[in-house]
């Protein structure tokens, strides 16, 4: 077996393993938003494309957030960061 073929085969096997891991995580995806409990339909393309998924591989957790809750969380994070930057610059 040539080195080029062996490298290609190894890369293909690694990508298959990675795909299997991701599909296993997809099965852990809940059917509702973690924050507001809004229902989530895995077969609805728009929902799949707009909702946010946070994966913690160390804890093997998959968390799902609707766009409204995600945007609200991002807004709060931005406000906290801005507030921290303002207090730090005033010191």
C-alpha cells in the first residue's frame, strides 16, 4: 500500500469517527429550549438553522437555545463586558 493511499485512508477513517461522534451528540439534543422550554422540531429546517446548540464535550452535554433566548443572553453578556471594561478604565 502506498503512503499516499494510506494517508488518504487514515484521513477518511478519522472523518468517519468524527461524524459518528457528532451524530451521537445529535441524539442527545433535547426537544425544547433550555431556558424558556419552547418546543423544538428536529425536522423543521428553519428551526434547525436558527436555533443555537452548545456542546460541552468534557461533560458530554448538549444544550439547545431558541433565537430569542440566545439573543437575550448575548445582549446580557455584552452589557456585562461593557460594564467591566468601563469599571476597569475608571480605576
